[in-house]
């Protein structure tokens, strides 16, 4: 394995670790920091893939990742929680060790799912697809077990990070037009989420989504 | 390798470990004092303490059984044996094949059982309390420890610690994400097993929080000295295991006298670094409530399992 | 040329209405832009009738028998809904539920939503399709939360979270698809183009493609409203403005299903067995049965018809899952007639609830007395959606049913029971709303009824006679879907 390859593997592992850290984290500020770190790891791995495969458009998407996921979005989230004055500890639906165990189960599931694919991947990194899938599922789990609106959104963004990692590291990056579109969607989505926080608080006096159970299944 | 040289190495290492362990303890304490803006005690303070304790008369509770008297020796013996197994200075020592990582964990477990039994032996409430807490931490820490070691074992294809170190020390440079996970997990286990902050505080006797100190409250004089010494050797052994697994460069082969000075120098440098890092960690972290200890250790277990999974997926 | 026109008009309309959407003439402008889109779509349709399938813009856009009729349908329903929304939104404004700024948002987003859906349909690039689908979600989230009531905020949040999660799975599926395709087609732009993918579908790696399909089905299936991923759908339909319920049901679900079916064709080519079909049959049948049983428990009229949409999407999914020319033909026809009928129903429902000031079915009584056209519209629409002959829904459901009896007899009882339960539920609830003592009052604006009867007439026409070129497209598309 080449050095670049090894570094990408290391970053992949780091991404997974951050996904778990997010799952175990109770503080919302730390969650935002972790999200920024995840974006950083993502950008670094994209840049390395760009360097070693010589695809200039990946440099561009690495830059985009830094600008959006390390800079803009965490900043927006910081501003939001400042404005909303929400720095509470997050309540979880299931206690954290149990969540972790479910998380391990998900990772094993993801790896099992990805193994037959990784076997045939003669490409740059064979491991990354499984790790990307695992971090997507972990973010999904985080969205499920968190009760407040902001952590759910952070979970959504982390899921997007996992997907982006799959796109850049497992497949050399999607065509540029797609990447741009995805980035735009995420950005617009974050802003809409931000607007929604205010609406929700205005209507429910809280960002706790337990209040939003009026529309029952019936 | 001829046998006599091997035995010489083994003896040398064993003696070195026993003599150097209190020094490491002193170094950690000194670093911690510096970091906390206190006047640092001498590095040699643990030696003086041991010497002082050995010169005192032992006081033993009337109801104490022979187990209580026996335990300090068992503890000391176990730790010494563990330190003898770990390739500290050289690989391929004569004792090394006799024990692999599973046996190593077993030796630590044996020591744990004895200290818990001895703590309950007197029948004081503190002893029972400490023993229960120690077992709680132990049963969570052990699987994490085993998983960590297994990750390294998978990489080198053997559970022999000396083979693992040989493989890891003499490979071409490669980044192992799985080892990074395992390293983080190992660090957490090390903190928990050696009664350091954030799980236990080695310097406090506050009944609400103490774990290890509660167990040895009834010991005095030479028994206490042996236990303190064993504790120092345990920390030393854990650190050398960590060094052996995660930064094994510079270790000598048994019988290779020329490599020995370099190996000792490398080891001392690494230990000094590790001790300072430990002190830094202890200064930065706050002690966790006891009820959060399972969470801390399950995180360690999780990391270790992740490391193993990563090993299988990444093949690295 | 026509293709760019079809996409360009609503995009320009969206920007234009973002500036002028609050003006008095905005509703007319909205309808005009939709009319222009429809004219462009008609021109495009004429072009396809004359010249056959084509691609445009460096192969990024394409049109074939499968998407041409969906484009025409989308443009038509978007246009008639714009006609309906003109008086409807005026009345809402009159009732004080909306202000000018909200109307600007509404009109602008309406055009952008049309644009996103047409882009989904016309895009040759799977990735762009995904982006447009997410864009359609974002625009409709803003539309669903338009009233800013607690219920609408809750519905929009649920919709946003569930569909974003779902659509993220679809992105993973797309990435896997690209992963499989670039091994055959090489890296670069062409590996995500439907036309190129179809050419090499037999060479794609089966494991990867089947995994990709599972993710795509989960992702786009969330937008189709397949059970158990349907939770957002009734809320979003019930709490948003009624024109949006109409386009959600009539168009968005179709477009999402279109994406699923496109991926199915690829997977079938790669796998050579009916893996995807079985999955789709399972999801379709489950949606059909569950939705049918939920129908009778509804109190809110828009929620009830939302469940009916889930039920019908279940039928279509099941039909495509069975495969074969007849079932696929029936599925395509059912997509068309369902979207026409369901949007017509939502038009009448919208006016009915404005007249009575409630969406609660127990409080809506005697529509026919106060306003015969709305009452009859609702009755005829309900009969049509329940599959009474001679409406087109009957034709398609009959074809699905006979094919199922022939090829998958085990499914027949489920289908029959579900259809029966749905019939009893909807008919039992619509009947008292239409006849009897009236609770309705006069509306400050005349309601829009041309769209309702236009749609119902089209559905009736499709039940009696299908134009030959439409048959030809359905045939070709059905053969393509297999």
C-alpha cells in the first residue's frame, strides 16, 4: 500500500471514530466541533485522493468541503445556538452505552454489507466504502436517538459527510456537476433548518421535538 | 542465541524492572506537581517511602487470615512475573514463550482477585466497598484489554507478545488505523487499571470516590511497601506493554549486548515521555463519578472492537 | 431546444415571481408561467411524436417514451393546479391565513418546484436527478409550512427530516451505482447517464447493483410514500395549502416512482432475475393493504385522500414489480389517471373545506345543496379514484388485477380485500359530506372548477379511448421496463 493510501485509511478510521464520538457526546457545542473535525478529515482525504489519482476536480471539491463543512456550516450552527440560546446537554432516548453497542452492531452490519464490494474494488481504497456506510448508519442512529432538533440536524449533516466520503474516496468522486448540486442542496437545507429552528421555537416555545407529536398516526 | 546470554538478559530485565518501577512513579508524581504549580517532590521519593515502610513494624488486624498476609507477596510476585514476560528491553527472552497475552491478562486478573479477597478479609466496610468497585472496573476493563491485545495479535498473527513486538518493530513503515484505535483503547484501560484519574485518584482518601486506596487501607509497613511497589511495577508493566505494542522501535534481541545500551536509552526516553503524558492527562481530566466508569470503559471496549473491525476491513 | 424551454420557463418563472410574487397579479402570472411551461411541454411532445427520442445539452437531458408522457402530465397538472390555486389562495388571503410576503414565497416556490420535477424527469444524469429530487423536497418543505401553524411546522419538520434521511439513502445508492458503472464506462461524466448505463447494464457487477437498488428503493421509496416509509405523507398533505397537496399527490409521488422504475430496469439487466421486482411487489402490496385499512380511521378529509394516494402508489409499485408488458402498461396508465383524478379531488376538497371552514369530515355536510358543482366534482372524483367504470382508473386496476391473478395468484386476495376496504371507507365518508343538510357558506371568490372537470373528463376519456400515440408510448415504455 502506498503512503497516500494508508493516510486515507487512517482518515477513514478517524471519520468512523468521530461518528462514534458524536454518538456518545452530550454537549451540543462539542457536537458542532466534532462536525467541523469530520469535515476536516473529509477534506483531507479528498485532497489526498485528488493528489494521488491526479484528478483536479477533486481538489475543487476538497476546497468546497473546507469552505462549507469546516467553515460556513459550523459557523452558522454556532450563530444559531447563540441566537436561540440553547446550550443544554442533550437528552438521549436510549442511554449512551446501549447506543454504542447498537452502533457496533451497525458497524458490523455495514462492514458485512460492504465486504463483497470491497473484495472486487481494485481501486484506490477498498476499505472506505464500508466505513462510509458505517458512518452513514451511525449518523442515522444519532438522528433517531436524539430528542432535540439541533442534534438531529447535526446528525443529518454528519450523514451527508459520510456520503460525501463514499463519493470521493470509494469512487474517485462523482462528476463535478453532481457534487456541486449536492453541496448546494446541503447548504440550502442547512439554511432552511436554521429558519425552521426559529419557527419551531416560536410555535412550541422549545426545540424539543417531543412537543411535535400532535399529528399522530391515525 | 546461546542460552546463558538469554538468561543473563532475562535476569537483567527482571532486576531492571523492579528497580526502575518506583523511579517511574516518582517521575509521574514530579511531572504532575510541576503541571499543577506545586513544589515537586524528589524523583526518588518512592524509594525513600519504600525504605521507610520496610523499617516499620507491621500491624495486622486480629481477625486477619493467612490470605491477608499472603496477598502482598502474591501481588508483588504477579507483577514481577508480568514485567518479566513483557519484552521491555529485548525480544526472545527465555521466559517469553511460556506466556502470551492471554496469560498476561490472566496474571493481572489473579492479582486482582487476591487483592479483592484480602480487602474483604478484614471485614471493614471500606475494604468491601473498594473490592466491589475494583471488581466492577476490572470486569469491564479486562475485555477491552483483551480486544486491544487481539488487534495487535491479528496484525502479527500470533498471541506471543515477543512475536508481536518483533513483527511490529521490524516491519516496513505503515500506518495502521486499527492500531490507532487499539492504542486509544489501551490508554483508557491503562488509566482505569492503574487507578488513575479519571477513574480513581491515587492521591485521595475520600471514601466516596476511592477504589484502590480503599482496598489497601488495612495494610501497613512491609506489606504496604510490597503493595506500593507492586503498584509501581504494574504501572511500569502496563506502560511497557503500551510501548511494546505501539512504539516498539529500538528494542534489542536477547543476547545482543551491543544493542542493549541503545535499547535502554530508547526505553528510558519513551518511559519519560509516557510518564509526562500520563501526568498531563491526569492534570487535564477531571475524575468521573463512579457511575460513569462503566461508560468510560465501555467506550474503551468499543474502541478496541472498532480497531479489530477496522483491521478486518482495511487489512491494516 | 424544446427541452431547454420546458426547463427554462419555470426556472425563469420562479425567479420572476420571487420578485413580484406579492403583487396583485401574481396569481395570474403564476398561471401564465405554468401555461407557458405546458405549451413548451406540448411542443416537446409534438417533437417527440414526430422525431422520436432525443438527447440535449451534451446528453445531460434526454427524452424517451417513458418520460415524455410524464413530462406532459406534469406540465398539465402543474398548469391546472396553478389555475385552481389562483382563486384558492385569494380566498385564503381573504380569510387572513396568509399575507403578501407568504404569497410571494408560495408563488416562487411553486414554479421552482415545477422546475425541479421536470428536471428530475428530463435529466439523463442520475446524480442530477438526485439533486433535483432533493431540491423538490426543499421547495415543498417551505410550501408545506406556509401557514406557520404549529401543525404545519410539525408536518414540515417531519417531512424534511424523513425525506432528507430517505434521500440520503438514495444518494448512497447513486454512489454505489456510479461505483459499479465506472468500472465498465470509465470515470467521468458518462458513468452516471441513464442512456449509457442502459447500454452496458448487462455488464454491471450484480452484487453492487443489487445493493445500490436496495438503497435507491429505500430512498426514493420514502418519497413515493411506500409503507413503512410513509409517515411524512399524510401530515404534509393535510397541513400544507391544498394546491400543494394536489401537486404532491399528483406529481411528486409519480416522479419519485419514476426514479425507482428507472433503477429497476438497470438492476434487472445486471441481475437477470426478478430481485427488484420481488422487492417492489412486497412494498407495493404492503402499502396498498396498510393504507386501505388506515383509510377508514381518518377524520381529516385531506389525510384520508393522502392515504388513498399511498394506496394507489402501492398499486402502481406492485404493477411495476410484477413486470411484463401488460402489468407495466397498466402501471403507466395508472400513474396517469391517478395523478389526474387525485389532483381533481384535492381541488374540490380544497374548496369544500374553504366553504365549511374545516377539514374535519364530520363537520362537512351537504355540499351538493350549496354548491352542486363542488359536490358533484367530489362524488365523481371519488367514484373515479375508487375504480368505478367507465373511468380510466378502472381500466388500469382491472389490468393489474387480471395480471396478478394470472401470474401471482397469491396476491389476488390481498388486492381484492384492500380495494374493497378502500371502497367502503371512502364511499362511506364521501356520501354524507355531499348529501344532506348543508353547513357550507358562500366563498368570497368564485371557485375554480374548470380544472376539476377537465381532469375528470380526461380520466373518463382514458377509460373509454386511449389515443394511439399514447398507446404507442405506453407500449414502448412497458417493453423497456419489461
